[in-house]
C-alpha cells in the first residue's frame, strides 16, 4: 500500500518494506521558521486604488482593478472622464478596467466604501503593529541593490530605492516593510521579484507625512499602505495596490491589481516496484515549474523545469531507487 500526503508543495514517499509505506507531512521552510502571515486587507482588497481625499490622473493611465474614494465624493476623482452607470452605483472610465466607486453613488456603494476604508485602516495598523522584525534600520534606509528574503523589516527613517531592489522567496513568502518616514524609488528603477515571490504578498506600510513617491518610469511591486499620499511620476508602474489615507496622484501610469497564484500541490502519487515515482501536480498552466527531489530535506536535486500547459501535470521520476526515502517539492521559479 502506498500513500502520499501533500502540504504546501512538498510530498514525501518512504519505502519501509516491499509492501509497506509510511506517511509523512512536512511544512515548507518558511512555515517552519514561523514566517510572517500576509496582512489581511479585508474588503479594501477589492480595490486597486482606494483613497480618502481623492484620485487624480494626467491621462492616459491604465488602471486594472476597481477604484474608490471615501469619505470625499466623486468630484475628487479627476482626469478619468467618468461615466455614471445606469444603476447609479458606480462609474466607468476608458482608463479603468474595472469600476469606480464614490460615497455619493447609490446604495450599497456608500456602505461598502465605509467598510473598505475601515478595513484599509485596520490593515495599516496590522502591518505597523507587527513585532520582532528580522531586520532593523537595514542600509540606514537605503535598500537599493539589495536582495531581500521574506520577513519583517523596520526603519525609523525614510526608505529610498535608488537602484534595483530584488525580493527573492517562495510563492508563500511574505514581506512586510514598516517605514516610519517616507518611501521613494528613483526614476527608471525596478523592484524585481524572483524565485516565486508574489506581489500580492508584499506590504509597504509608510507612516511619513509626505508619503510615497514612485519616480518616472519606475517599476514597483506590492501593496502600499500609506498614512499620507501616494504619487506616481510619469510612466511609473505598479503591480500592487495603492491604499492611501489621503490622495493618490497618477500621471499616465499602469496600475495593476496583483493576483495571488496558488502554489503547486501534489495529487495522487504512486511508486512502482522498480522504484520509479509517478507524480501528479496541480499547477497554473503556462508557468514554469521547478521539480526537485531529496532524501533528507536538506540537499535538493532538480529533476526538471517544465512549463506545463495543462493542470494537473503528470510526470515520472525514473531515477528513483527502490527502498529509499524520497521527498519532492515543486515551485514556480
């Protein structure tokens, strides 16, 4: 009899005898270390831009996701040439792939916005209140050129990104940046994600009175929770959310709501008498996978790096030897 239990992308199969197999469950490295949990955005996650005192743009911007303002009214949304829907509950714009909401629109929009703004504040407080940072005052606030693993980072100063910043971690990795001052990224500078890092799991909590400035043609990643305003210079782009306690200003910017991809997971898995293992992996079609094996959960060997077009993806590890403990993990590189 053979059994496999899969959790967070790692499967184990152990040969105890010719006919007996034990069952093991292992957590990912991040979970084992007690890594940060994502900040719960509540209903504010329904918006790619949410602000209390206004949203403006110098056209043409390209916003993918919903926008909303509250408690200020719809007249504080400027530059979007809004067209009110026949329901009266939202507006549309040629610059927005989504809906635009304001508290002076029809029910239930005002109540929904009040809840979302409340959730935005709760999320801000959550991010600001996380304790036991992994790094404090890193780079004295200058994090350009660094490669940062998932974790909690804290500064009592402004934070600047003058050169490219890389965030490297698994799809379940979470980054929380607690910034007592302001945040800025230089023009034509990028925040890059590697090794499966996801923009939806990145949170920038910015307490400074000036707020956040994304320089001209910069490329940013993550959810920004700002106590003040968020300003995007011409051509700056973000894969993330702009959640501001004051205003958001755009100048011909692409703004895209992040999509949280589920990690690959193992399904029915079997082992032949010659030792070969058939693996079934539920994945996101079109994304490259890295499939690795180990006998000790310390040293991992890459079996393949396929880009499956279908899910589930079925593959055979023909290199497996009989009567050897085997572990498998799959992740998006």
